[in-house]
């Protein structure tokens, strides 16, 4: 039986440890799963929409522009601000718009498709979520929106 001398043993052990460390370090760690990659991939700075040029901004409590696409939030309805039925509806609609802007600017979000892609006005229909929670549902909980029931209601 051949005896390995102490300096040779240390050199071989050090080389193996270095090789193992480099293999782990250079591999980048475990592979990302599809679920982890697709969680809340969107992030933007939303302003309030003004004028004809709209790219990424909030129109009202349930409509936004994101990267040049007009999006209607599919799971809620908020008070009208462009053609309100009364002053109270306009005030609540303005609050919903400002709150939606704040929610969108708080961090990354996802746009989830529903059973149809667009509404009759050509707006993309999406549910906006963060960490799996609907931002529209937050507006509902805060009294600034109602769950979408297929028709608009009178807020006055």
C-alpha cells in the first residue's frame, strides 16, 4: 500500500475543494423555476394621464396606460370622473385614481388575462396583481371601487 505524504494530501485536498467551490460558485446556484421567474415581472413609474400622448399613466380608478397599451382593470368598477353623475361621484372617482396610482407605484405587479382579451372600446382587459393579490380588490376593500358585475352603477 502506498502512503500519501502529508504535503501531497494537503495539495490534493485543496485542489478538490477549490474545484468544488468554483463549480458551485460559477453555476449560479439552483435553477429558477418558471413560477419564480413569472411573479410580478412589471414595474413602472405611473403619473396621471394628461393630454393626447399617453404611455404609462393612470386615467381613472379602473383604467391605465402601460407601455402604450390602454388597460381596463377587469375585476372592478370605479366612479366616473370624466362624466360623473354628481359631485360626490367625481370626488370618489378622483380618490380612486390617486389611490390606484399609489398602488401601482409601490412595486412590481402582474397583468393577468381574463376570458376575453379586450372590451368593446379596444382596451385590454386585465387584472392587476401584486404577490397574488388583486390591486382592484384593495380598492374595493377601501370603498373606492366595487367588484365588476357586468354593468356600471350609479354612484350618486
